[in-house]
């Protein structure tokens, strides 16, 4: 039977902090200096999941990575005149990918200062014109600081799953999307009912509240907000790593950050705890790239499905 590993930060009991969706300690932009993050083993233990992955400089990709971004760009008909909103941008993987493919403008939003600092550092190293195409901004997707009908595409690379009130967030996506523009997401969904203990373990470790959502639940989240389902691409998770693969991955990720001694061991245990849990969860998951269109009027029903 699957027994979730307990990352060492659990040992901190009463010292756990809550930040929006995730549990743990959120590190600050000031903790980053010349791409090295100053933290003790103790500090590493207490980082929340998002901050910890940022600490390890993990490229936080959406499910399907580059392929998902190509599908989104092509199927939302983006051009260099398009303006995209990337919600929950983390360190900006999707923003960079879309700007590289299309040379369009991207406004990218996240709550986490350290993620934004890291994204801005990456952006500063981009050649022209890409260094000027993306604007990384702090903001909460529950209450977007943009006018109505602003963006050609409002997208999330899986971040909406991390947000507290998804209906509210999607209503904001719809509001700031232009008429006949697109709202897109790349989401993980359960193709098979997972054991409740896997869900409970993820929720406990990440301090979030994942539900056992299937594809239809995600599509309904968007269509119930008045959007028209326009394009959906479904895929199974491409690889199922062995425990050996997970361990190798964790060691490589930790070692590429030059950690040593206690810091290395704590980071290794913590990362392995998360990845072992995710690897178990992934057995039950598929992902989809979804694009929905903002239409002024609902389309008439069709008997033959077109
Ligand atoms: C795990 S990352 C996923 C990033 C995704 N893979 C991508 O490439 O776009 C989730 C991000 O959403 C951000 N986030 C969570 N709640 C948010 C909110 N209410 N508003 C804006 N960003 C939020 C987190 O800070 C985090 O960086």
C-alpha cells in the first residue's frame, strides 16, 4: 500500500505558515542573490512547495510543456499583435514560450515575489525583441487589475488548479478577455478514481484542496462561466518514472544548485517526498489543453455534434 513520504518540514509542527493556496514558508525576493538563494537547512525545511521548487530553480512547466504551448498558440490563433494574460505565471515558462513562438505581448501575473524576481532575471537575459515583450506583475487572479475586454488570450498553465475560488477566478478571466478572444488552461485530470489516501496526502503536503476532478469537471468550470468550449486536446502522461528515476531526478535537481551538507540532505529528502507522492498520483492522471471562446451569445444546439 502506498504510504506517502513525510517531507521533513512536517517536523516543524506549529511553525507551519499558510500562504494563499500552499502551506509553508514563502521565501522573499531578497533571499535571492546572484542566482544563489541564501537559506539554511532549517529554512529549506520550512519552504512551502511553490517556494521550494523556485528555490531549486525548477522550470515549472505546464503538463505537456512546449507541445501544450504550441497547441495553445496555434489554436487561439495568436499573432504578434495579440496580447496574452498568463495567470499564475510562476517563473514564466509559458510566457517565454508564447513570446518566443509568436513575438506577441504577454502580461504575466503571480502572487509570489520570488517567482516574479526569478522571471524578471530570466527576462533581462533575453535578446531583443523578447526582453521587451513580457511584463511580469504581482497580482491575484481572484481580482484582476485590468479593464474589461483587454486580452486576446487569458491562459493558465495549470495554475488555476492552485487557486482558492476557481469560479471567481474564471469569471475574472472572462471579464478581461476580449469578445471572441480565448480563455485557455492546461490542466491535469483524473482518468481513474485515485485512492482517497493519495488525495489526502497531496492536500496535506501542499496545503491545498485538490478534488478528484475529471475532464468534464474542468470543462464545466469554464463553460458554466458562459464560455464556448472550442478546442480540447487530451493526452496521457508520457512517462511513468520508476522509483530509481525519481531518486536520480531529485539528486540532479539538488546538486545542480550546489547544495552541500545538511542543506543538501534536507533538500533531497523534501524533494523526494514531493516527487514520490506526485509520481503515485500521476498513475491516475491525464492532462488536457483546453481553449474556450468568449461569445456574446450562446450557440444554438446541434443534433450532430458540430
Ligand atoms: C505551481 S505553479 C504552476 C505554473 C504553471 N505550470 C505555468 O507554467 O504557468 C502555480 C503558480 O500559481 C501562483 N498562484 C497561486 N494562486 C494565485 C493567485 N490567486 N493569483 C496569482 N497567482 C497565483 C503560485 O504563486 C504559483 O507560482
